[in-house]
């Protein structure tokens, strides 16, 4: 009580900082934070998948995809392979930094970044040649919004990777768990982006 | 833990008696009142009865809460200047089980009964005995198409025969509207792109108002139509008297709606 | 001046807003020019040259204001500003008007901002009541009227009730669990600063051609997809409000899970912490749905997609499913934190342990789980799958059970206690129990399909809304504000004025919203600017009580302002409460604690001989750590 009251009256800021918070969980804040964030991301996709369900199953148009549209399943399949492989490269990057192999870290990050960028490029290219727009029926709307929403996530993921890469080249990050959260957290997010794509691909292109 | 015996010290029986008495009083005042207004369909008395049952149950729940609250306030209010703490009771399993189970029973009963009433009021008569009326709503007007005599068309005025089940097949031409005749107790949205159905058996001759109850724009509060429930012969006369036909554009929908309905109004029916 | 533009703050924020806004404007113009479209697209759902800047300008403001400075430097690996705590704490009122990472400052920023919006929303309600005082047109014509209740509800829900709870919890929750601050202080500040932006977007819609958004707070398609520009402001505002509350919820969850003081096990957390844990679970998993559905509406409006255009393969009812999958949980997002507040207030002022603590916590979790399975009770007459009605009716009714557990447990807490009613907080808490029970019961009636078929979209709904939201949520908010006012401001408020406000509000609420049940059942639809003669007298009565209710709020406003400025100094623990926030000075030290307290017992151990909740720094360790808590053992 006293000590508290003494410390009261603002302005002591520069004299002492806050006390270290007690760690009541084994998980660190950043990791838990990104996992919870991913939960709400999943629900955001969920909203659009719900819409997909209504437009396809409830409205139940005579054919899906409606004549004459068709989807480049193969190209998208290759794209899927590209994105999935990027999950391994980011994993490699993480393993490397854990083992203190900085070159491997950089290599892994750059490789992941390039694979992700390629994916985006191919997807944009696909949009350009696919032959229907978001204005063509509910089908067009939901196709573009699902793939586009995912594309946006790839973009955000690339941003995070860019940051991680820059810092890696500036010599940041170390083997200790606390010292490479800047790689691990974007990594978790990137894995999520990949898994989400597999779900989108299967739903939109294959089913 | 000395909790249980302590609650034994309460005049539980007395409190329950007061609760029951209060319930009786509230019910006695509220049940006789006709909250929902005039009844003009077979569904109305059923729904109103359900409401009354619920009023009694609610009165009980509410009285229970009031009695518990005010007894506590009367009995356990701190004397001025009394700085001491209450008795360290942390709970009482029996009580907690009681007030988990009792509400469960009440709501399950309410749910089951509602289910029965719902099935009841939506029970369709055998195919072909109903009268089908196609309803078209748009900002901010109602129109109706009748089978037989190639789909007579009426704007802003709905006539139906008394004591015959009517199936309203509803279509919205722009945004969502909602079909409600308070005296019938029946309400259903009209949704663009799909056909919704409302089943009503008007059982009281008279003139009522059809109210749009889904926000549909600046004219929402004025989107009304006249509803006339009349004996069958008058009704048929009125339909004969209609000289407009359903617009071409809507004909397809109307035919689909009336598929199960005898073309001649006379056939089937009560 | 130039220096001011370099420093994070209002000037740079303004610059950022203008710059980003101009960029967005230019972008649209340029793109339309090269794709030789008409430069300005002014079909009412379009206006890209306004919508795009409306997205970018707020972001520009946030960037300029300094919300991202640290992260950007960190991201590119530049040497981050050494943490000198210069962004932490408030030494003058000015510190409340800058990017501040102190959860106590943010808490106050939240509460003050949200109450500003409450008064604006209330003023709109007064206009509604003035229009409805008599049949026929009084002050506004129909189209304007629809804008009034839409903005009224949106302001009240998205920038008052939901965030004000986040604000109160922001202030007290870290103190309660013995944490020096929230887990992500900068994110916390960012979530706050997104809020006024949302509110401004909502209010700014009045300036849009075609007037404010007027499709109701539910914004049902296709009415909303065809509505004038104002609707787009709603779509965008919701995004900012939503992002803000998701970020705050993440922050609460991480804080509660990772930063509890030693000894603060889950079963020793105050129920307010439990309540915000549950609420945050709802926010994180449900809010994305309204974000999603408002994006779809925006796309349908601006890009002419066909999500809700039945003519082009869209589905109209899908809007309602997705909307309510958020907006039903939202109603508990607006209630559970209040439950937490009531638990604190009642147990403190009845000087008694919470009755059935564990069941109280479990009931919260039960409500969270159930509330994901009831959304369609808003759609019983909407023409959705008819088979879904009965299952949703059952789950809906079952929610009465965990809620009832809470009501009865609060009542049980009063028994054999020493009930003090000198505090306005306690008065509101007790009144809440009664008023909310009414609102809940009318909810249960609505949950019964046949009854709902009749009263859906009538004033019976309006009555329910306000009994649960005003008599429920807002009463708990008042209770919370009064309860923690001494802690937040270091001063006591005036209990006499508090009582005037309390009685005015109680009588006003009942007088205003009880008759609404009657006119509703008797056939008066909601959302109408005009109504049948027969309801004239009742509505006049309602309006009179509404104005009195409004006047009562002015008393509250006066009391808060004057007491904050001139009220008598408050000591650390005026209510003799147990939880940790009361064991520090009022207002608390800038860093909350010199060292983290040690928790050795439950938070509500009133009357338990020798029991103690926490050992504060400086106190002798006379109480052995890890002493067994008796909380919940029955
Ligand atoms: C704080 C906000 C809040 C809260 C807590 C609630 C709580 C509940 N609401 Fe409400 N509701 C709204 C806000 C809220 N609602 C709003 C804003 C709307 C309108 C949206 C619009 O604009 O269209 C709405 C609309 C609404 C509808 C749709 C009506 C329609 O549009 O046709 C329904 C239907 O089921 C409903 C039901 C319920 C139920 C069953 C509860 C339950 O949670 C209540 C549980 C509580 C109790 C029951 C009281 C205490 C319990 C006991 C004392 C135990 C014993 C009780 C019994 C056995 C009955 N609500
Ligand atoms: C937390 C949410 C909340 C709160 C606090 C309120 C508060 C109030 N509401 Fe509101 N309301 C809603 C949520 C809320 N409402 C919702 C969700 C709807 C549905 C909208 C829709 O259909 O889409 C609605 C709709 C609604 C309607 C129905 C509109 C219609 O369907 O046509 C009405 C009508 O009377 C109304 C009235 C009031 C009144 C009188 C208050 C009062 O309690 C307000 C009291 C507060 C003040 C008055 C502010 C303080 C005083 C001043 C600012 C000074 C000025 C005072 C005077 C001039 C006396 N509200
Ligand atoms: Cu049509 Cu309201
Ligand atoms: Cu609901």
C-alpha cells in the first residue's frame, strides 16, 4: 500500500520502468497472439465460405461453374504445389536460425519470398485470362472474393516475410527462442496462408 | 462448510407462498387483457393462448426474482455504520441445482408447446382444398393475383373468403417486404428471388389492414393494403368483377403458385 | 511548424489524412481516366472518388498520428526508439490527446469517447421520439427518419456499448490480474484510435448526398445494396469498429492468459476477468463475420458483384444468416462484460463472497458456446429454411438457463450479507437485476416461434432491445462507471446527484420502454415514421418519459464533469473491496505496481477469517503464499 502510494503522483516515469510481468503461461505473447489472430482470420474466410455455400448449394444454379465458364484447375494445381513447397522453405529457414546457420536462414526466407511472389503473379495472370469477371453471376463474385481474399493474405504474408528478410540480412535473429520470434511468427502466419489455400483450392476448383 | 444449514434458516416456504400469490395476482391482471387485439383467424386464439401460458410462466419467474430480491433488501440491509462483513457463504449445491433445473424444465416446456402450436397453425388442408393467392410486393404497394378466370389481378385490395384456408405465395419485386395482418397473427417476409408461403384460415368476416413490417425504404410506413374477409359468394362475385389480368411478366410465377389449386374457384374448398 | 509535421501527433496525423485521402482521390480519377470511364461516377451506390479516400484518409491519420512508427522501424530492422516510457502515462490532460500506450490512459480515452457518442446517439433518440410523439409527420419526413434510427442504433451499439466495456476493462483488468500493462500496449493504443474514426465515419454519413445510411442498423440487403452513398460509410465504419474490437479482444485474451500475477489461478480470477475472457472469445470468432458481410455489401454496391442480387444468382437471405451469425453473439458481447461488473459491485457492497463462483464462471462459458447456435432466431419470419426454426428455438430458450444461474447467484450473494446501498453503483446493479430479467423474459417470448411470428418487427422488439440494452447493458455501464470513478479519477462523485440520475433513469426506462411492448403486440410495426391514430396516446406518453430519461442523463454528465474536476479526493479503496486494483492508490501509480503482487486467495473472501486475496508489494509476507482458496468449494 504505502510503496504504491509513494510511487503514485505521476512523473516518476524516467526514474523507473514497470515491473516485469509475471509469466503465467508457458506460451509467449507473440505466438499466442498470432494464433488467436489466425482464429479470427479463419472466421473471416468462414464468412465467405458461408456465402459460397448459399450461392452454390442453396441457390443451386443448373450447373457449377455455370456455362460457359470453366476454371483452370491444372494451372491452379501447379500454383498450389508452389505455395505448399514454400511452407517447407520457411520451415527450413526457421530450423536454420535455430541451429544458428544464418546463411540458411537468409536462403530459406528469400526462397519462400520468391515462391510466394510467383504464386501471386500466376494468380493475377490467371485472373487476366480466366474469361469472366466478379460481375458475372454469384459464381464470379464468390470466386473472385475467395481467391482474392486469399491473395490479399499472401500479400500480407509477403510483407511480413520482407520485414523478416531485411532484418535477417541486417544480421538480426539468433538461435535462442526469444531471438527469432521475428521469423517464427511470420512463419506461423505463412503456414496458415498455405493451409487456407489448400482449402480454397479444393472447394473452389475441385469440388 | 456451514452453508446448507444457514439457508435452512430462511422462511423458504413463506417466500414461495408469496411468490405464488404474486404470480396469481400478476396473471389475474394480465391474462384477461387482450394484448394482441382482435382475433380473425384460426391461428389467432392458439397463439394468444400460448402467449397467456407464457405470461403465467413469466409472472412466476419475475415474482420469484422480485421476492428473492426484496426479501434480501429488507432482511440483510446493513445498519448505518455497520462496517462488518456478511457471513462467508460460498454457495449451496442444492440451490444451484434447483435454479439450473427449474428454468430448464420451464423453457423446455415452453419450447415443446410452441412447437406443437407451430405445427398446428401451419397444418395444410388436403391438396386442392385451399385457395391460393399470389402476392406481389414492391416499393411501396401490394398486388394480388387470383387463380381461375385467367388470374384476376387486384392492386392494393385483398379479398379472401371466410373459413377457408388460404395459401399466400409471396414474391418481392425489389427489396424485402413483410406481409402482416395483425388480426391474423401471421407474418412472413417477401424475399426477392424466392417464393415464401404463409398459411392463414380467416374465420371472421370484416375489413382489416395489411401492414408491411420489413423496412423497405422511405415509404415503408405507408405500405398498407385493405384486407376484406367476406362470405364465399360475395368473394367470388368480387373476383368475377375484377377486370384486370396479372401482368405478363408475372404470369409464370402465378401459374406456378396456383398449380395445386383448382382453376375454378368453386371446386374443393369448404 | 515543420518540426510539428515531423513529430507524431495531430499535425502529422492531419497531414497523413490529407495526403492519403488525396492519393486515393487521385488514384481513382487517374484509373478512371486511363480506362476512359466518366471521371466521376455518381450513381448513388458508387462514388469511388469518395469511398476510396474514405478508406485511405483514416489510415493516413493513424500513420501520421504515430500508431505505426515503432512497428515500421522494427520491421525494417532500424534501431527502434529506446523504450523511455515517454508514450506511457499522463501528467497533464494533453497526454489524453496523443498516442499513449498506458492502459489506464487508454481506458479513460475509451470511456470518454464512447460516452460522447452515447450522447449523440441519445440526441438522435430524442429526435426519434419527437417525431413519434404524435401520428403524422412532426419534425422530419420519412426518409430522414429512417436515417435517424439507423444512426442512433449504430452509434449506440458499435461506438458506445461494445467499446465502452473494452474501455472499462482496459482500465481495471490489468490491475485486477496484477499485470503492469496490457500484453500489446501499442496495439492497444491503435485499437483505441480506430474507434473515433469509426464514429466519425458514421456521423459523416449525414453529409453524404442522399443523407445518412437508412437501412436500419441491420442493413439488410438488397435495401442496403441499393441505398445512397451514406450506406458505404456504414460499411466502412463497421470495418474500423470491428478491427478495433478484434484487436482489443486479442489483447485481453493474451493478457489474461500470459500475464496473471503469481498465484492468480483461473479459479482465483475476479468474475470481471472471466467475463472479459468470454466476451473476447466471442469477439475474436464472431466479429469477422460482420466484417465479411459488410465487405460483400460494399462490393455489391461499388463493384457490382452479385452476392445479394437474386436476379444474377445471388442469395438475399444469406446476408441475414451471415449478419446474425455475428450480431447475435454481439448482443452477448454487449452483455457479458456487464455481468462481470455486476458481480464485482454486488459482492463488494453486500460484503459477501459471490454465490457459486465456479458455476458463475461456467455459466459465462455456457452462454458463449450457446450463442453461436441461435442466430436464426432473428429470422423466424424471414423465409429461411423452415426446418431450422425449431432447433434454433430450443437453443435460444436454453440460453435462459445459464443467464438465470447468474441472476439467481447474484440474488443468493445478497443473502446473509451486509447490503450497503449508499453507492449509486449498487443501486444500478440491483435495478439491473430486475430490469434485465424483464428484457430477458421478453426475449424468451420472442424465442418461441409462434409468438415471434406475430410480434417480430413490431415495437415489442424495440421494447426488448431497450430493456436488455438500456436496462441491461447501459445500467451495468453506469454501475461500472460509478464504481471505478474514484479509482480512475482519484476523486469521489456526488452520491446525491447519482441518486437523482439513478431514479430518473430507472423511472424513465420503464416509462419509455414498457408501453412499447403493448403497442407492439397491438399492431404497431417498428421503423415507421408514422403510425395509426389508435397508438397516438401511448406514443405521446412514451415520448414524454423518453425526454425525462434524456434529462436524467444530463444530470449524470454534470455529475461526472464537476466531480472529476472538484470532487473530494478519493482514498485507495473507498468501497473496502478485495480485488487488486483497489489495493493501489487512486489513481494507480503510473506503472501500476513497484513489484507484482502475490495472489494467495479468491477475490471475494469477505467475512472469511484471515483470508486474503493478494499480498501487495511492501506488505509483510505474513500470509503464506499459495494458501488454499475456499472460493467455489460448496
Ligand atoms: C444486450 C443485448 C441483448 C440480450 C442480452 C438479449 C437476450 C436475449 N434475446 Fe434479444 N435482441 C437484442 C439484444 C439482446 N437480446 C437486440 C438488439 C435485438 C433486435 C435486433 C434487431 O434490430 O432486429 C434482439 C432480438 C431478439 C430476437 C429476434 C426478435 C425478432 O426480430 O423477431 C429474439 C428471438 O428469439 C431474441 C431473443 C433473446 C433471448 C432468448 C435472450 C436471452 O439471452 C435472455 C436470457 C435472460 C433471461 C431469460 C432472464 C433471466 C433468466 C431467469 C430469471 C431464469 C428464468 C427464466 C425463464 C425460465 C424464462 N432477441
Ligand atoms: C445500447 C443501445 C441503445 C440505447 C442506449 C438506446 C437508447 C434509446 N433508444 Fe434506441 N435503439 C437501439 C439501441 C439503443 N437505443 C437499437 C439497436 C434500435 C433498433 C434500430 C433499428 O431498428 O435499426 C433502437 C431503436 C429505437 C427506437 C425505434 C425506432 C423505430 O423502430 O422506428 C426508438 C423509438 O423510440 C428508440 C428510442 C431510444 C431512446 C428514447 C433511448 C434513450 O434511452 C436515450 C437516452 C439518452 C439520451 C437522451 C442522451 C443524453 C441526453 C442528451 C444528449 C441531451 C438531450 C436530452 C434531451 C433533449 C432531453 N430506439
Ligand atoms: Cu414494404 Cu416495408
Ligand atoms: Cu439474438
